[in-house]
C-alpha cells in the first residue's frame, strides 16, 4: 500500500460555448397581392435565407466582423440573360425581370471553370 491519496484521471467537463441566436427579420403578410407587395415579400424571404445560410447577418456576413476578408475563389466570368414578363390574367398587372439562361464561373485557384445552362 502507498500513502498517496487516490487520484481521478477523468478530465473535468468543459462547458460548451454556444453561438448567440440571431434575430431573424419578419415577413410582412401580403394582404394585397400586387406585384410590388409580392416582390417585397420575396426580398424579405431572401434576406432570411441569407441570414440562415451565413451569407448575410445584421451587420454584414456572419463571423466576418473580426476575420480578414479573403478574395472569392469562384468568380463569375460570363452570364446570358433574357427579359421575362409575367402578367396576371385577371388584373392585367405585369412584372418584368431578368432570367439567367447561362452562367460561367472560374476558379481563381485552379483555373477550372464550370458552365450552368438553363
């Protein structure tokens, strides 16, 4: 027998650090479905998706406030668009937007490129 006291070899549990929650913006209900109101609702939904995916935060991209900015690896090289008009048959209201038919991206590191076609 030894005169040494018993020793526990299990390390103490470290508390886990949790990221703080992000207050997401709300989406206003569309009571009058005019093209402007619908476009506003879509833009509000897009903002929420950008918050959730980390591409945008309340003060810019999430996690990038203290980090040095890095150049984008993939950059847009070329795009082909066409105007598209959607008309409501009952009211006659219409919205015109630009639809992408082809997108070419280049990798700045490897020089690779990929092309997306509609």
